[in-house]
């Protein structure tokens, strides 16, 4: 399968409760993650993480499915329609 660039948006409602599980999963899929930013939103008592990924649809689906199965974690993602520069990845 072809790898494509994309993003993953993650909202964590209770950071202290699931941070270890989220970080463990992100480490497990680290080869597909190009960049990561995380911002704690203290006023709302949540955290937002944005990932830039280079992954196949199967890899992205596995990551987002496992993240979304965690209590208090919401996930949205998308991949580019084609590999960067139209090249196979």
C-alpha cells in the first residue's frame, strides 16, 4: 500500500487519566509520525494533540482506532488523496 501525508487531531478530556496510554500508542506508531504538537487547555481541563503523519490507510486506521477506543479520547484524521509529488511511498 502507498503511504500518504495526513493529519490526526486528538482531544483528550482527562490528560492525567489517559496520558500514559496515549503516549505509549504514539511511540508504537512513531515511524509513521512526522511531527507532533500538544497543547494543554487548562481552562477546559483537556489537551489537544495534532500529528502530521506519513502512513498507509491501514496504519492510520489502526492508530486512530486504538486511540479512539481509549476513554475520553476523540480522534479525527485525514490523508492526502495522493502520495507527495505523486510518487509511490
